[in-house]
C-alpha cells in the first residue's frame, strides 16, 4: 500500500514538473509563425524563394570578429583588393544527394587569408584551440577548427567566393563560403554569408 502511494506521488510530481513554465518553450511558441529560410528547409536545401524574398537575405558586408586583434568589415570590393583565386569545377553536393549539379568556376579569397588579416589573438603555439563559425543572414552556419584551416589541406580549399562563372553572385550573395574538399560540399556552403567569428575553447 505504502509502495503504491509512493508510485502515485512520483507520477504526480513528474507531471507537475513537466508542465512547469519553460521560458524557451514560451519564446519558441511566440515566434513559431516567423519562419527563416533555414527552418523552412529542414528537408529541402533552400526554400524556393522568390527574388524579392531572397533579396531580404542578401548580405553586402562580411564582419570578421571574436578573438581577433582587428575586427573587419569586408565587402566584395575589399575582397577584390586581396589575393584572389580562381576555383575550377566547384560542385555543390547536398548531404542527402548522391550527385550534384554541374561544376562551376568561381572567384574568391582563401578564408585563411581573411583570418590572417584579422589576426587571431593567439598566445603561442600551445594555444591552438579555436573554432571559426561562418554565419548567414538566415541563421544557417558552418564551423571550422583552427587545425583544419591552418594545419591541414582544408585551409587551402576553403574560400569566400564573390563570383560564379564570371558573374557577381546576386540572389545568393553577395559572398558565399565554400569548402571544396568536403566530401559533400552542401552542408558547409554558406550562402548569404555575413559573419566569420573566431572563438577560443576555454
Ligand atoms: N544561408 C544558407 N546557406 C545554405 C543553406 C541554407 O539554407 N541557408 N542550405 C545548404 C544546403 S543544405 C545545400 S545542399 C546548399 C545548396 O546550395 P545551392 O542552392 O547552391 O545548390 O546550400 C547550403 N547553404
Ligand atoms: Mo542540402
């Protein structure tokens, strides 16, 4: 009898606790009618956006910030002043697909060179534990580690591009981050790129 009573009490307590007001839940409820391109594309890669919708996501500035000595605000014009590279046969392959679209030729700057310009606040060679977050205006993001960019072939294959097949990147731009040596290039391609953030793992 005593045991049955304690089971009932436990169930009641669990029920009460699960109904406690969770502020995150409330915020999520409130914003549930505001859909970003990323939320709407859980299964698709990008929402089928009209030109005027995608215009809202276009970013003309790229902020480089976080654990850096020089916070930068870059534009396509400032990237053009840096060492630019031609990238041949870049193919976007979605995580869920086996084959991608035809390869494109692109023009861009190595992400590594951008981060060199901003200069990571690194105290010495025993301070390599940084991660770099590339974010887009729709909330999409990709991460890279310091080791990948500065001590691995990925660093030679990760670019911020601003031209595709000789043309400025319009409705998916103005700048796009790509990592050419990823097996599936879709997940770490960041369209509408607007920030690069350097963070230290403490
Ligand atoms: N900003 C942003 N970038 C993004 C996405 C997104 O939803 N938002 N989707 C990704 C996915 S899942 C894929 S497969 C590719 C699709 O790129 P494409 O439209 O150039 O083929 O972009 C990636 N980059
Ligand atoms: Mo995708």
